[in-house]
C-alpha cells in the first residue's frame, strides 16, 4: 500500500491518565499502547508510518526505537495542529494520508483496510470511520444534514443537548487526500481551550464542496479510545480475550481462560495445555504438547515440545524438549536446559547450562554453572558462585554425582563421573572419576574402586 502513508498522533499529555509515563507507552498485553496501533497499520501494508510526538517525546522515541519515523509537535495545540506538523516532511508527497490516534489500540487491520477501500472507491477527499453504540465517553459526535450527508463533527464538551443525543460518534481515524489537506490545516479556527481540532477539517471540507464520507465500523469496540485508566483496563480485557481465542483456535487448551494471561507476541504450539493462574509474557515461545501451570509465570523464554512447568517462574530461559520444572522453582535469565532435564522442587537456577538428562530434584541453587549430561545433583547443593566481589564459574562434567548438601566453591571444576560425598565443601578441582568428601573435600578414592 505504497500510495498511502500513515500518521499516528501521540504527542498529547494524556492528562486524564494521571501518569508520569507518556500515554502511548502504557502497556497493554505486554506492549506499549502505540505499538498495537503501529502493528495494525503495518498489517494493512502501509510501510511508511510517522508518529507525532511531543510530551516526553525522548522517552517515547527511546522506547519505540526506529520502528517508525518521528515528527515533533513541540507545543500540544490540538489534533489539527498535530497533523499539520507532518506537512513539512511530507511536502513533496501526494496520495492518501491515514490518520490514527496512538490511544486507540484495538483497531483491527481489517477495519483500516475497509476504510482505505471505501476511500478509494468513493474518491472522497475526506473519509472517516464512525462508531455507533459501544463505549464512547468523551467522543465527538458526527453531525449529518437532512439528506444524511456528513456536515461536521462536534466535540462532546462543546455539543448542545440535542447534539449529545446523536448516536454516531467520531473514532478519530480518517483518510485524507494530500496535499489538499495542508491548506485547510493552516486555517483551522482556534477553540477557547487554545487548541486547533482536526475535526474542524470536516466542516471546512463540506463548506468547500469537497466530498466527505463516514463509514460505520462494524465493531464499535475496536475504536475504544484510552483516555483514563478505566479505559486502559477495558482495552486490556479485550486484548487478552482476543489472544486467548486466537490460541484456542490454533489448538491450545486453556483450562480456565479468564485466569490465564498471555502477551500479544507470545507463540504457543498445538496440544499444549495451560492450567489456571498462568502468565506467559513478553517474547515467550512455547512448543507443542507442553503442560504449563497451574500457577506459573513464563517470561521471555523459549520452551521446546513436551515441557512441563508446574507452579514455577521461568524467565529469560531456554528449555529444549521434554524438560520438566517444578513445583516451586525459579529459573532465571541465562539458563539453558537441554533435552530431558528434570528440575524438581524448590530449585533456583541462574545463568547456567544443564546437559541432556541431568537431574536436580530438590532444593538447590545452581548459578554461573556449566553442567554436563546425565549429572545427578543431590538435594541441597549450592554453587557458591560469589566471593563478595565477583561471580565465578562452576563446571560439572558428564556423569558426575553430586552428593546431597554439597557446596561447590567457584571457580571449580568437577571432572567427569566424579562423586562428591554428602556434606562436602569442594574448594579445589576434582579429577575425573574421583570420590571426594569432607570439609574441605579431599580425594578419598576413585569411582568403582
Ligand atoms: C479525539 C477527537 C474526538 C474523537 C476522539 C476519538 C479531536 C478534537 N477530538 O478526542 O472527536 O471522538 O478523539 O478517540 O480531534 N494529540 C496530539 N497533539 C495534541 C493533542 C492530541 O498528538 O496537541 C494526540 C493525543 O496524544 C491522542 C490523540 O491526539 O493520541 C487524540 O487526542 P485526545 O486528547 O485523546 O482527544 P480526544 O478528547 O480523545
Ligand atoms: Ca483520546
């Protein structure tokens, strides 16, 4: 859709949010509000997107990165003034300009597509999306003449009692012909609150005899504008439900959907079952046939097929296939668990790799460790990785048997197939095949002898 450029207005103060965070960055299903709008526009095939920023613009730019172009509106003088700011960067351009607000995150690509199709088919100068019914507190009303043609938009706070009765409201989403628009924007009237309203473009267009079209959106819920935390919560509910339904359609079982919270960009494979009170957040990816929850939090993690996470927290970790975790474990960032690893009750893992088939069944802490294949780590094992100044690595080679209550004082290496006796404090490297025990642990004999 290269004949169309989109702009998203996000410079406003968001006063009604009563927040130090710019409104565009308030999270919804794990993504800043404005990203939902950006994604929807992208899915229609519009590749050039300009975000009008102003209030705390630096913070918005840092958070959203270079996914869009930015245009500064240094003074927030209203939505009409905001759109005028893009006339400069777009002065050489002629085509369709799609205008959206950064605070209307539920808009679907299908609805945007229908607006564009209608705009082109009708050849209108201004096309707008209107809503009927649904939650629309504070929205402008669409005024029509006796013949039913759009005559203007009146803001709720400036509407007469009879205009407040009008059922059709302005969604704040439009398509304009450019460069025709620029001339109008420079002549908008100033309202008593010191703002220039984009909505006044409609009245002016009608007065100049230009064709103005209003298309009624099929689902008014998509146009919910977020002005306060009340609407933020409403939008969050809608988005979460959409995500749940998408996953269920894709073959994922959610045993009690409303108790399960999944972020927008999460992927889950078919035949995975998610039990109640479970959160899958950030950029997590879950394979097929997994059992997650109840009571689990999985954040920014990748899980292969057939994994189980029971009543545990997994964050920033990778689990290959057939890994089982829990109950009551904390798998922290930088953990990589190879196929068939078993992590049982009350285990904390951090920045460690555990090889195929390794088992760590009961209350242990393993941090900054490289653990080989088929290692058995006994109850109460601790890698003492921190000496008060720096973190050190523990290496446990293939086939090692770490006895219960062993403390491995890093940096230290336990050689392949070695054994540490219960209660050992291992302060020196253990040769392959050796049996060590005691405090500090000493080599007593070799395994199998
Ligand atoms: C606006 C519309 C209203 C419509 C509603 C739909 C106007 C005057 N009113 O009202 O008809 O029903 O949206 O949700 O257009 N912004 C800027 N710069 C500014 C002012 C606002 O970028 O100087 C941005 C805001 O960040 C926001 C968007 O424009 O993303 C809309 O502003 P907002 O103050 O929320 O307008 P509404 O009162 O919701
Ligand atoms: Ca708004």
